[in-house]
């Protein structure tokens, strides 16, 4: 039962994220410089105030960024960073961070 709930939740998130775009991790890396000031150069934060994003699921990353961009997830700092990102930029950043090893790996 729990697996079904997780599977359906993942499906819902992927459907909310919009159309599937061909993500380019290299392009995401090129856009990631502003993220490094809080989330670390390779997505591993050194501050407990900011989450590590290396190894984050691409769909979850994309959904969070879209929510920040739209204001559905209010955070003035993140909104200032996401307001000028295109959907392709967000997908590319998601691919880049998903490709990195997480902090515990």
C-alpha cells in the first residue's frame, strides 16, 4: 500500500512539473554559479541554514523551483533567483544536481 502511495505521489509531481524537456546537465552546471553561494560549489551545503541539493531527485528539484518561481512556495531569496529562469533552465539545473553524488554518498 505504501509503495502505491509513493508511486502515485511521484506521478502527480511529474505531471505537475509540465512537459518533459530534454535536460542538459552541462547547461545546468553553467547556470549553477548563483546556487553555490548557499548550496555549495557541488551542491553540498556547508551551512545548516541551506539544504544540500546534490543528488536531489530531478523531478522534485524541478517542482520546487517552479513553486518558488510562481510564488506558490514563498521564499523571497529563492524567488529572486528563480524569477528569470526558463523552464529549460530549471530542467537543466535539475539534471545537473541529480547527476552529482549526494552528501552521504
